[in-house]
C-alpha cells in the first residue's frame, strides 16, 4: 500500500486527491497538511468526507512526513511550492508537485510570467513534466514530477497529433478555452460570488495568462520547433470541466476522415484519451480522468476540441496517474 | 420628478433600486453614497449601468443630500442604519429604511435578536411598517418607513387572509422558506463561493433567524393576538426569489375552494398580489414586484404558498411602492 | 464476482447503477436492457462511459438474462415493473426492484395512488422493503427487494429515531422536502427544460404525491402505530440531492442535546447514516451513499433534517447496498 | 400609441417582446397569435404575465390583425415565416421578421443552408437588414425588416470597426461564440433537459451553423469585399447572453490603445454599443439592449469581444429598436 501525503490539503485539488485515493486499491492518504488556520478534522474542512476518512489536516512536520509517507502530492500555490519542494525531496520522498514552479524549463519565462525569482534552480532541470500521454518515459524514473496545468493538459492533448505530424502551421495556433469555476480555487472573491458568477460568462487574462508559455513549451517539444500559441481562457457558470476549442491552419489539404484516423492512431494505446466521432461535452468527462478529443476541418481550418475535468485529468487524477507510473503500478489504478 | 438619494448604493438592494428608478416616469436617482472604499462611477461598481446612468457613488455629505434629494432610500445594514436615520430625518427628507432597525416595535426583541442597544428610540415609534397591502394607511403619512424584510414580506402575504379571518391556530404556524443567494448580500464568503453553492441546498438559522420575530409581529397585528411562528429558512442555487411554504392547523373544517375564494376576496383590490389556482413558481415573479400566492387543504392542514423576488417585492420594489404611496403617486408607477 | 443485469438501463438510475458497479470489487454489470428504441452501445447512450464500459444496451431476452446474470436490478417505471418481475423471479434470479410496485403492502393504497390494478399480488407479500438501516433482517433472506423511493429514504432516516422512541405526536408530522431535477427522470419536458428550471424553484404534488403513503407505511412500522404525515415536495435548480426538513410536535419536553444523543445512539452502528452537529447540506452527500441527519428543538417543535443523493442512497447506491446484503458481502462494498 | 401584433407569441422571443412593450411609453401589444395548441390566456402560457397583461394568444386571423395593429413582430420559425410575411405585408402593416427568411440576400445560400426553396423572392430584395448600428438608413423607410440573428448581431458589432477600416485580413476571421440556452428555443429536448445541460458545456454545429453565411454577408457589406469567417458556436449552462470572442490577423502593426480609440470613434454616437476598457461579461448586458465590446492586441493577433443578451439585442430588443426607427420615434424608447 503506497502511503500518500498531501501538502496543501485544504484546497480543491487536495480534496479531489483524497477522493481518488479513498477508492484506490493500492494507495491511501496517510498525512494531510495545511496552513495552521486551515487545519482540523478533514470532515469539518470538507463535509463530504464525514464518515469516509478520519484523518486530520495538520501543520506540516517534515519528520512526521518522512516517517509516514512514501510519496508527496504537493498542492501548494505557485511561488510557494518551490520553497517546500527541496526539503520534501531531501526527505527522500517522491514528489508530485501541482504548482507551476517546476513546469517551465526556461527560468526567464517563469520569472517573467510569475514575477518572482525562481529559488530552486537545482531541482528544476530534473523535474519530469507529468503529462503521461506525451512524456511517459521521463515520468517513470522521476523523483520530482511537475504536474501540468489544467489548461495545458486539455490544449496539449487536443493538438498533439497535429503537431507531431507537422500538419499545421506552428505560427498561428489559437486555443480558446472555457473552464468551470473550481479552476479558480477555493478562496472566495467578488467575481466568483455565486450571485455574480451564476448566469455569467466572460473572458479573462487576455494575451497574458500564465498557462500560455506552458502550452507553448509542450507544443514546442511535440513539434520539435517553436510554436506560437494565442491562448484565450474564459470562465462559465459550472463547477468542473474545461472545453478547449483549438483553431489551426493546415499545412496541406486535410480531410476530416483523415484527421480523425490520425487522431485514433496517435491515441491508439492511451487508456485515458478517447477520440470521439462528435464534439465532446464537459459533462461526459466530469468526475473522470478521461480526455475526450475530436478534430475536423471547417472553412479551410482545422478545429480540434478536447474536454477534461480540470480537477481530475487537469490536476489530481493526473497526479495519481503519475504516481501509479512512478511506482510501477497499472497506470489506471484507482482512476475512473 | 421625485429626486431620490440612495445611501448604501453599493449593495444589491441599492443596485436594484437604481434599476427600478431608471424606468420610473416620475422619479429619478440623483445622489448615491457608500463607504469611501466602495465609491466610484456607478458603471464601474455595477457593470450593468454602463451607458445607462452616469452618476458616481460618493461618500455621504448631508448638506449635498439635503440640497439634491426629496427622499432617501437608506440601504445600510442592520445596526448601522439607526446611526444615520436620525440625521437623515433631520434634513427634512422622507426616509425609507431597508434595515431591520425600525421594523420591530418591541425594543427588547430587537436588542435580543440583533445583540445591540437600539440607539434611536425617538424615531422608532413613528416608523410605518412598509408592507402596503397590510399597512397602507400608516405609510401614506409617514416620514419614516421601515421597509420589511424579504422573508417577512413573503410569509405575511401568504398567511394574512388566514389570520385576518381567524381560520387557523395561532400557536403552531410553520413557515418553511427558500431564498436565492442574492439574499445573502454582495460580500463574498466561502459558503456562497460559486463552487460551493452551486449544486448545493441547505437550511440555516434553525430556530434563531432574525426574521422570525418580525414575522410574528406582523402576524400578531393581523390576527390581533399573539401568533407563534416557527420560521425555517433555506438557501438554494439560484440568484433571485423566495418561495414560502406555510403549514397551519385549521380552526374548523375548510375546503380548498372556500380557501381560494377567501384569498381572492382578501386580495381583490391589490395590484401586486395575485392568487393563483396552482402552486406558484419563483421564476414567474423574478424581476417583478408581484407576489403570487396559493392556498389549499391537504391531510387536514392548510398549506399556503407565496413567491416573491427577494430584491424587488422583498426589498427595492416594495421601497419604491412605499415611495409612490408617500408622494401620492399611483402605487404601481415604475414597477412591473 | 456477482454478475449483475440491469433492466431499464437507459434511465438515470440505470446509469448510476453502472457507475457504482464499475468500481465494485465483487460485482460487475454483465447485461443491460431497455426498450428497443433506447438500445445501442452504452457509451453512445451515456457519453460518460466511453472507454469505461463496452457493454451494449439490448432488448430484454429472458434466456440470455438467466444465463448471464446472478441478480437483476429492475429499473423499470412504476406499473411497468410488476409486468416483468414475476418472470424475472421465475428465472431464479434475485431481483431488486426500483419501482413502487412492491413497496406498498396495502394493495388498495397502491391502486388508489397509482390508479391501476396491481397485477402481481403473488410476489408482493414476499418483497422485503430495501431500507437496510431499518429492515436489514428481512433483506438478508429476500429474493425480491423493493428498493425504497428517494423521498421516503430521506424522510424515514430523518424521523426514525423519534418514532422508534415514541417522542413525537404521530398525528402531525410534516415532511417538507426539496429534490434536485434528476429525480424527475431523463425524459425531457417543458417544466424541466433548462431555461425554465434554471433560476426557478417551486412546490408540486400538494397533498397528493405518491411517496406520501410510502412514507406513512415506513413510519407506521417504526412507530408501531399509524402515523399521519403531510409530505410536501419541491424541486430546485440542481442535479442531485434531497434535503428533507421535518417538523414534529414533541410528546414531552426535549432538549437539543438530548435529541442529538438519541440520534447518535440510534445510528451508532450504521455506516451510511451520519449524525452531524449542524444542519446538513446536499453537496456533502452528492455522489455518495451517505445520509447526513441532524435534529434540534426550536420554538417548541422538533426539527429534523436529512440530506441524501437521490440517485445514490435514494436509488442505485441503496440497491447495491441491498445486493451486498443479499449476497452476504460487506454492506459497504463498492460504495462511497 | 403604436399598436403591435406578435405572430408566434408563444416562444421566448414573443414573450420577451411583450415584456419590452409592456414598459414602452409609445407602443403596446394588442394582438397575440400562435398555433391553436399554444393558444390561451397569456398569463397561463407565460406565468410571469399574471396581472400584468390580460391579452389572450389566439389563432391568427388576418382581418382582425389588419384592424387591430399598426405593425407586426413576426416571431415564426425559419422556413415558416416566408409563408406568412407576404400576406402580412398585403394587409398594409409594417413587418419586422425574426426569422432568417429575409436576411440572406443570396437565395442560393439561403436554400443551401436552410435546405428549402425560398418561396417569397418578391419581398426578399426589399427587406432591410435590421441592425441599426450598421444599416440604420435602410431601416428608416422599410416596410419589411429582417431582424438579425443573435450570433450575427454579436459578431458583427465586435468586428465592424476593424472591417470598416480595413485593418484585418478578410480571409481568416474566427468567431468563437457562446450562447445561453434560451437561444435554443422553448421546445424541450434531451440535450437541453436540465440534468443534462446543467454543469455541461459543449460546441455544436461545427463548420455548418446557419448563422455563418449571415455573419459573412454582414461582414462583406461592411468590408466592401468578401470576408471568410469561421464561426464556431458553443452552449453553456446559463439562460441568457452571447459572448463572442473574435480572432483576426492584423493587416499592419496595431497597438491596443489605437484599437480601443478606433472602436470608441466608430461607436461614438451609438447609444446601445458601449466600448469597455476591459473584457465584457454576459451578466452586465443581460436583460438590456446593450452590446458591450472590447478589443485588444495579443500575440500578434487582434482579439475583439462582444457581449449581448441573445433575447434582447439579439432578438426582441433589436426588433423594438427597429420599430422605433420605422415609426420615427427616439430609437431607445422603451428599451433599457
């Protein structure tokens, strides 16, 4: 039984990780930590665990952590995480980090978008990028996995087959994405106050969202050349899910059937990516680790779409998938 | 043209009052105030007024107020309002107060439920209770109107015909009510954060909600005897509306047809109260100043139901209705 | 591995049963049937099963059923079910029936509320009522289990401790309940069309809902005397969950602490019923088989509340709980 | 007082037109018609009109229409409308038609996208396209106005300043749009059944939506050259509103400030189009006839966004705006 610690367990990704681990046949949560003011019995912090998990969320104690756990899911915020990860690794534990701190290989890009000095350049180069469908080999042997952002996961899985096969222009990819509100985290704010967000829909972070360089980095690795991506996020009045609608310019004439066949081949052996023969819907992947993708040609452009659950395939589910890989388990264990 | 000032214009009832006044043929908003940190162009505080109203929300200046306005809608919170109302009245303006500070005639009850000394016992006795369908005569000549709470409005209109006619036991009235989230105000909080409130439903304030004594006070005035009411509020994932489901013990055998006839007679000349021949729905009154009511007999009990918009008939619409009455206008002017 | 057939697999309770069985360690879905026009690959009928279950929904073939399955979850509608159950039992399979056809022991009451002759009086007396927390012993040896209605499950678990201990008047129990829209089933209709139901809230079935006699039957068995219950359902704009707010008259003076202690004792050994020290919320039980209950005293009345997921503890989860009992498994297996 | 008839009054655009007319100071609804099975007192068809409008919806009688009304809002579906409009015009009334039947000037395009022969080629050439901000002069003298589609209204107002000034490539405009569910009309269906649509989000009509040629036609008229537009609609779980996010390739280097200035100049004298200095939100225009627009430059592309209420500026509000123009009234009368 793999013993899992969750650092930063009081947020949505912490809670989702616990949900998954409670039904995992080969892993279990053993140690939950958060800031002192967010500690207490888990079932009081998240009412849905009443009777299902007796753990308490406690302030982090590195000795206790080292003793109790085999692996750490580090659910701390961007910028905070890199202050903890070195000490987590020093305990000898494997670490799966949910923040952006170990995702961007180019420190300058990180420092520009996150407006802070990177303080752990020692471990950064050794972090595997935890998107198994594209980087499985590196994950297998990693001690530190940078779990991808939710938007980059959806976008990358939508466009990977096109970029890998050099079928589209790399200079003008547009990723238009919509997330549910859980993507904004658990801290209340005016904009996500129910009476404001309900019956609302809007774009944000125009031209400047922090997931843009992450998407470009993945895309560049797949395409083996620089890819210029305009990423435009939106938020809608639902809890979970991301729908990505990607627009590309084809390099040559492409038919819709040919495209779908290419997608099916590309994801042939991937359990969690399913190529549909119609446009995907957020509801069909909500609560699961699946990514539904679809691609077609319209008006001379390629449109590809993907749907994921931002908290599962976009965060906690993918982290458990990475954990399964690191520990040599069946990659799908405990996931649905 | 009646010139209307709104004190506390940065909350939902302030905004709803402005919405109504913008289409009122005989009144207009002229002066909006709030705490300094909530001031600014109205269209920046509430995006829906862009191009529709050029006023700014400013810090309150009593001289400016006295000069610009004929009447004040005082949308301050409970306990805060009674610190301002005396000075507002001293300017010679009519005041319609949205808080609970002038609703409860028994100071001891107020002080128990609001846990604060009442600081304006001078004006309290002269405040008319602003529920026109039941207390229209007092409103006509009032300088200060205590605009009723949203729950008391819905509950009182549902049971008034029964209590007025002495048809039900006054010792065991149960008011089970459900409100939309705008009733909780504009300040963000964990419980009303979209991902928590969406897909949720719960009861709160069991046996202790501050609207309970207000409902009992109105009921007692209608029944001309003490009425014991158990009021149980709930909140559901929608923006606007209150549905009240009231359970009473009949004093004598009553038929459903007889009941409905009695309701129709009671509200015969009331424009804003409509007796349906089916159960009311929140959507049918949303955005309007109407109250839909229905009553029937089931399993030996009387069930009566009412639906209102908590921000309109439950707050700002009713305030404008009161304003129309005070100024001798057609009571329905500017209201829909 | 218990092999499970689902008859009527194209509705919400069918889909939810499949969801649960896919993560059940000792049971699996093997045969799914529906009306011919609703047949096809499961993943096309319900998009969320893409890649997760390869079964097809087929027209019912009794021979195939007998060969493939050990137990039948019969998810057919009221009145239809009793036309199939006798033949299902004749195959020798255990049957857990989701309809009302085998719940009401008094045929006359059934025939009044469902307005149809009961056509299977042979099996009716042998059906166990599948609410394990109250009738576990009968379920253990049953060949036919009548899975309770969603409302009766929530209401019965809320009031059972009171009735069992004779603490409240049996003549005036009021059950005010609110359901999410999935309770209305999968067939589209004007009233549940998204633009109508969203931002809406209303009561229905006043004094006449079919779950009323079912609640009274259970209550009578617990109390060992006739119990008169006024059941008033409402529907709100959310997918899953039922909140029941029950009002009773105490037989003697009761304190809130005493009440809660009594509830805790009553449910001491029940895994799926959790007594809270605050009012329950639908979100905390959504997706789980748990029932959260709370009780207190207010204004001389007892208020008790329960929250369940109408599709899980109110239908498919409870059916799997019953299946586990029948087959001598740990009652909680596969459930969360 | 302009007397308005509404043909097809039983749908959402009919109801919204009545809502607007009830507060219009110079027009009123006088005659409402629908298919026989949808007739009855207005307040029974739409509960929100109880007490507010005593009209009945009746089967259409052309003689009665001619006698009672000055203008017809024809809210019939595509393909049906062109069967009625000739006779409506023959009565001598002005007609504002909500369908697509008179929008597309190229009959071949209409017949391709609507898969039916156009049966009123006589009146088609004389229909003014009812988007006042772009085609006001033609509307002033029109007897027949083709009220634009909701998507084309939002898209056209977002890109008009760019196309008019020749600032972007006309070969690669992408319009990514999201509508609320009321855009799908009032007929219930599985896909818009509340439990399916709630918590869902998806794309539809990929590369083939009927509003695509309409958007291209308007764009071509503004640009004075053919414009190739990829229009991709989505639907989200809210009732009202359309957010359009448009991606274009600039013809020359453009700054964000320059762009906004250009937008402000273009819409300088337009009451209902407001240029924001931030991204627009659907909630800010819901229930109003306003269009909020914004444009900026990001990653070498121009992004322009617009928000409208699909039922108001996208349908009934715009129709009343057109009516005001035709009758020489202040264009904003009765609109908010």
